[in-house]
C-alpha cells in the first residue's frame, strides 16, 4: 500500500550537499520538483502544511548530493 493512501502527516528531512550554499528561498524552491514527484509517486499524501513537515539543511562540501528521509511526523 502506498504511504499516500494512509493520509498520515509525514516528516521530510532533506539535506542539500553542494559546493556553494543556497540562499533561503533557493533552498526551498529547488525542492518543488522533488516534492511534486513524491506526491505523484504516492510517497506523500500531499505537500500542504497539514500533511507535510519539511526540514531542510545544507552542507558545504565538494560534492553534489541530496539526501531525503521520509518518516511519520
């Protein structure tokens, strides 16, 4: 059963790892395609504040990675 079918509020922890840190609006804006995909793939019931608790961190390293952890809120 897809997690979205449970209609539970989920917590999404995202760590952006880049050579240069994003400013505040860019670090959230870059997640829009990821959030939309997670909803489409039914990992999340939705991306409203009622259904999603979003936490975003950044690390400045000589790498280009994004780590995502999904769990119940």
